C-alpha cells in the first residue's frame, strides 16, 4: 500500500492521476494489486460505489453457488469487474460474461482479471436490455441504485407488454428472462426493493414465474459511499410463499446462514435465519423489532390487541386545517417520524407540520388516551413505533402499517390506576420543583424545607441503586455508605468520580474500537498525541477531556436522522437499548465530573482541612451524585459487567455460557447463563445487554486480580504507565491497594489510538 501511495503521488505531480493510470503503473512496478487495495484506495478518489465488494459478500455468494453453480455465469452491470472476478476465482464455469458500460471499465476489469477466463463486453444498458442472448445458468449483479427509468418488452402468458421501471428493476427483469429453466439470479438491492413502491415489480416477476427465495441483509459498510441498507436476494422459478431472511454481519455467520437456508431450517437466533411470508416482508430491521417487542411484552406480561379494534379512527394531519386535526375525545397524536413524544391534547404541543402526525381516536371502553400516549413514549412503545416505520432513508410510520399493528395494553382498570399513579408522581415532581424554588428564594429557611423533603422522600433508594451498578463502582459507593467519618466519606466519593469516568471511557473506547473500519478511519480526529501522553499518566482531567470528546462523537451519531447509523452504534456497543448508550455519553455527566475535579484540586492545593470545609465539600459531592443518579437512572437494569465462568455447549454456533454478573457492592457474584454468538474469553471483562447475542469485550483498563486473602475479586483500575510498567490501583481493597506489572498489551492499545 505504501508503494501504491508513492506511485499515486508521482502521478499526481504529473497531473496524470486517475484510476486506470494508477493500475497500469502498479503493474509496471510488478505490484500484485488486489481489489481490496483498490477499495481502500478508492475512498480518496471519490469513486467508491463501483470498486469492490467486501470479502464477506463474495464468500457468501460462493458458498451459495458451490453445490449448484451450472456452466455459465453473467454480471450485466459489472462495473470494474470486482464482484464477478472475485466469485469465479473460486468456482469453475465454462462461460463467464461481464458486461461493462465504458471503455475505461473494460480495460480496468481486464487488467484486474488475473484468470483471463472472463469475456468482458462493452455494452450500454439499452443495448443489453434489447439484446438476445443464449440462456444463462447464473446471474450475479448489483444493479445501479439510481432513479433512471428504462423500458422493456415483456411477453406474458397472453400478450406482449411494454414495462417501464427503474434501471435496476429492468436489469433484474432482463436477467431473469435470460435464465435457463433451472437458473438463478443473485442480486444486491436496496431495502426499498421490498417496500410498496416496488410491489408492482414484485407482482410482475411472480406472474412471469419467478420467486424470491431469500433476502440477506448486508453489513452497513458494504458500500463506502452510502449507508443505506442493502439486501442480497436470490430469485429462481421455485414457487414459494415463504421467504428466508437473515442478517449477515461477519464471516463466521456465512456457513450457518447458508446451511439453514439449504436445509429449510430456522436459525437458533434470528440473524442466522428465519422464515416470513414474502408478501409481508418489509425489512429485517422491522422483523427484529417485532421480536424485541415480543420479548418486552413477555417481560411485562401484558396482552396485545389489533390497533384497529382499539381505535375508532386513524386520521392523518391536514395541512390546510387549523392545528391539523379536529380535536376528538380520548385521542392520541402520534409522531410519524423520529422519537418525539406522543401526546393526547392538541393544546399540549405546537405542530409546525401536522402531516408528520396521526390521530388515533380510541374506544374509551378499551383504551385510555393518557395511558396509550405514555405507552408510546416508553422503551417498549418506541420499539413498537420503530417496528412500524418503513423507508429507505428516513423511516416513517404510515397509516397502513398502523391499521395492521398490535397494541399492548392491560385492562382498562389497570390503565386508569396507572394514569392515577402517574398523576401522583407528577404532583410529587411539582412539589419538589416548588421546594427547590423556595430554597433558592429563601435559603435561610433550609431547615424547614429539609423537613418537607424528608416527608416526601423517606427512602432515597441510594443503596438499591448501588446494588444495580457494576461492581467496580458499586463497591466504592458501598464504602462511602458504610463510612461515618466525614473526611473519609468525601475522599471515597472523589475516588468514585475518578473511577466512574475511567470505567465509562473504557466502555466508550471499547465500543468505538469494536468497529475496526470506523475506528481506523476516524481515530486521527478523535485523539491527539497529547491525549495519549495524558492517558499514560491517567490524570482525572485527562479522562474527562478524552471522555468528553469521544462521548460527543457517539452523541452525534445517535442524533443523526439516519436510523441505520443509530443501529450501527448499537451494534458497536452490543446494545439492544439505545437509552443505555445515551445515558453513559450524556453531556451533563462531564459537567458533574468537572465539578468533582475542581473539589479534588482544592484539596491538592490547600492546607489542613477543617471539618466544616470537609462537610461542605461532601455536601457538594453528594449533590452531584444525586444529579448523576438522575442521569443514569436504571440504565444498568439489564446491562451487566460479566466474566466467563464455564462453557456449557455449542449449538449452531450459539454458545451457552455460564458467566458471573459482576454487579453490586459485594461478592460472591450471581451466576447466570447466556446465549452468545462468540464465546467469552477467560480473564476478559465484557458488557452484556440481556437478550443481545453479542457481548462487548472491554479494553483492560479495569481488572480483577487475585490478592492475599481475597481470592480473585479485588478490582483494580489502571493508574499510569511508568518505565513501561503498568501501575494499578484499587479503591475498595485496602490490603493491597496498588499493584505493578508488565503488560505490553495495554501499552499497545493506547499507542494504537494514534498509529
């Protein structure tokens, strides 16, 4: 790659830099140029869509074809030849045809085709559509994702028609018409292929005797120049009402998915394959959300009802009408795009575009608008809204998806009691807001206000919250709770804040590093050489600085209108709940940590501390802890720090493992069985979201080490690097609070941030 860059710089200086010249010059220099090299290099050319497909796609297609490949294969939209060349390299065909549209493409494809077994043809799309060719056993292609319209003559059972559609659909149709009787077509298509806008096309090919057998959702980085979701589909003449679907995320998934499809078998997990009705399929994302809904419904133990039995009317907002709707009793106003709140009164919000809302007029004997509105704003309700959303770029709920939706509701009495309790909670919140206002208006009345608060909140729930935290943090806070000495309590809380930021920077870094391509492409903008030196000294301020920057990166991706980017972040963190990621990257956390750092710095630069000063500092730290609890809430309710205990068995590449849940303030830890796609490694820590089939391996900034009289549950935080040796510090284990060891792996990880 280095030599290739040298060649490109030389061509650039001569103003001769283009892809063809680069390939020719590389060949003159005896460089063994691969398509993968071009894929990496092409990012800087701006020609990213046509260069090369990642190995995961070509290997999947090879696995599909190797048992029944036939004698001939063709790609009618071969571009630079990458898809066809990489497939036929491992398969034997008597005839291989690659059709390209420009002279430059045919020259590049010929240069990259080392086998010289492919017949490359320079043929424009119009000519291909209107040409007559001999039957082909297999077609593989990625038709261009453009809106250009083309027309083709099609012979149906009783007549010849002229059919006009997008270029991609016309190329697929022409390819199918060229197939031999037992032939197959494998195409890469955008998710919109399965939406209503392409229903006419799907009906047409069914009428011609062609049926979609599978739809495999491809990785989000399939194409460098777009984040749209794509599918690999197979079409042949085998009639079927069922569609095999799966999600291809990594090379290890290929054999299981292909085996499940060939054996008409359901995968152990949905990503490895399941069957749906072909005419009901919209996207793998929708199906997975529906399964998540079922899991949440089972957890909540509430029944479901067809929404059309609950709602008298489902009305779209009208632009020309004042407020967009006629207000009706017991109505809910549901946003069609994004996660804005569902409400039950027009007066509660100002609609700038009523067409982005829909009105549900509910049967008061079955549903209470206040309850349904709250429901739609919960994690469960948001998941339901996502499952109803369709669209290639900005998913949107439409009326037809609502009419076929299921609504999860308890009985009407429970709904009324829940709304009543919510009213009490709202009243308590109002009283607290009132007391807060009085406190800062009349600070001298703090004792009276304190008594009123104590009446409202006799148990603040701190200890319960601690027992739900990861052990490295919960163990520190338990020492704080158990300690009575003011000065020591203050010191323990300061240790907690420092441990807190380091622990969560570890999680955020681990998530970002889990996507190797994303990390490699962006690390130069995330880190500076100064950051690494700071982290090697591991100061409180350094953790806050780096944490603040990378948390902002994650927040920016989560706030993107493209839901697929949000899902990519969830995959990076192995999280089914986006709320967890939002909580640990919340901007307000860093303001709290800066306040704690300032208090610690006062201690570092002051003299002997009086009891009064220590008490005042402790009060401030406790106030910040209350804010931190408010931000984190119950984010660790079903997300756990875990480590491997034993591997029970493997079934269809799903590992059943016993793990320890490293949560709470004390050991021994709870044992728990999980089903996971990749086995957890011994002596590594993981973040596991219950129900997710992958766990996030954490970089080793926190360790459990054996210590005298304490077995293996002493927790240590990375402290600093000194003379290439790692210093570790424990905030809860006094017998051996510091350890020093040689560990080049951690040094290598830190250095990789800027290499």
